[in-house]
């Protein structure tokens, strides 16, 4: 039986030898450097962006970034490209730092970057600054030299430099054997340290870090207008992140203590959100078919969690089946692979990520779509 606990609504360069068309982009060959690729300036086509990824798992970061951008493709360690972004959604990403409108890409050295910028059309007004980054500190490129050199190119073209409050920032990103140049478009909001689990009104050991919780709900489809369910919500930390990006959230837990505690956290930390908290069984939810947009849950690890009336395998299998009934997409986090159980419950496994948390815990992140 499921009981409602509560709900809330507190409401161009002279050195060029050739410039030729290349599948909608342009290949720039110079006398002194290798080949660079320029992105054409065309307001009638979707812009191409470079994404600065965070963390150690680029595939996972790209998976999350796909919730805010189209055609995400990892091109070098820590860097991806995308065609089109949603700036508002990108600000909410956990594992993408920035998105910049791509000028082009070339070899990972300062001279190549300079020639690429000299060849580019710069359709901007106002002051500029250049910020260079050696993404993983392994290219040996001097970022200071890159900033000086590229800044000089812009000054020669009539731009003023303002290092403190520029109108436009050119990002020069070096990784592996690639350099991407792009004009900064949007940065994600990095406020996760303000929401440590231990600082919440209701806390239990084993609570997930907000950074990871945010990534999981983004992958599940959290956004304004969407409804996200966590049928094993515990202290509510996962759903707090969904609520903070504008989703309506529904939480359930078999224990009154957890259900009440998560309600306390919602009231204190997301006063403007729309939420419902239920005491109920994740294997038998009092929800209509297809009533939510995405499901996220962190399956019990056994050694630290009480599992009411269920063996762990039965609980996870039942929760997966119920999730497939109420939603087309899910993200399931566990301390082991439940891939076979997910397939048996009617899911297709789009991705299975193994993310090491510490010496004794690796999280398995299953990204599922209904078959």
C-alpha cells in the first residue's frame, strides 16, 4: 500500500595557400603549419560548439551533455563538439564546464592556433580576452604564450583587450594533438559544494554527492516541465537536484523515516519546487502507466541499507519492471551490474558506466530506454 506523505509547491591570413570547401566546413592549409578546420559563419545553420568536459570519464560526461546539446562527439581527452546547445540546460550540467561557439580546430601548438585565428572571420564587437587551457596538462603547450599570441592577432584586427571584464572570451583548448578555438557561450553553475549531504536538515550515511546526483537526473531527462521519479528516494538527494533544474519530482520510500526526512529536505532546500513524497513499495507504485518522464534510483547496496520485505534481486527486478511501466527512460545506479535484470524487465541498456567512488565502491550506472 502506498500512502501520500506530503506534497509541496512553495511555488582570412596572407600566408594561406588554399581555402577549399569541405563538407560544409573549410579546410585551411598554410605554408608553415598543418591543416586546420574552420567553421563557416552561417546564421542559417546550427552552430558547432566545443564542450569542456569535467571528470575522468569523457563518455559519461558526453552522455550527460547530450541532455543539453545535439550530436555530442568526444574529439580529444576532456573535449567534445556538439551541434546546437540549450544554454539554459547547459548551465545545469555537472560534467561539462563550458560551451564555446567553435571557430575551428587544428594541431595542438601555438603557431597552428595563430594561423587558424588569422584565417577566421570574427563577427563580433567590443573588448576581448583570450583564455588558453592545456586540458590535462600533457600537451606541453605554454598557455601564456598562446594567450599572448592569439591576443596579438585580435589586437591587430582592431579589438581592444580587457582581461577583467571582456565582452567576448576566446577559449584556446589544447588536448592530445588537437587545439580547438571557440568563443565562450555559456558556463555551467558550479554550486554543488553548497549542498553537501551533511549540511541538509535530514542526513543519513551513504547519501550521494550532489554532483553525481545532478548528472544522473540530467541523463534521465530532468528539465522544466518534466516529471522525475525516484522510487527509492532515501533522503531525497537525487530528487533535490532534479527539482533545482526545474523538474517536478515524485519520491517514494518504503521507510517512513526516509519519506519524512526527504520531505523535510525538500521544504528547506527547494521551497519553490513542485514535489510529492510517498511512502510506498518501489515494486508496486501507485502511479498510472506512463505518468512520469524519467526514473532515477540508487539501488540498495545490501550492506548498509534496510530492504523492506524483499530479497535484493527481487526488489531491483520489481523496481525495474515498475519503472518501465511508468516511464520511457531510467537511470539506475548500483554497486553491481543489473543489466540482465533490466533487459528482462523490458529495458534496452543504452550505456553501462563503471564509476569508481573509492577503494571499496564502484558504482554501475545503467542508462535505460524502454524497449
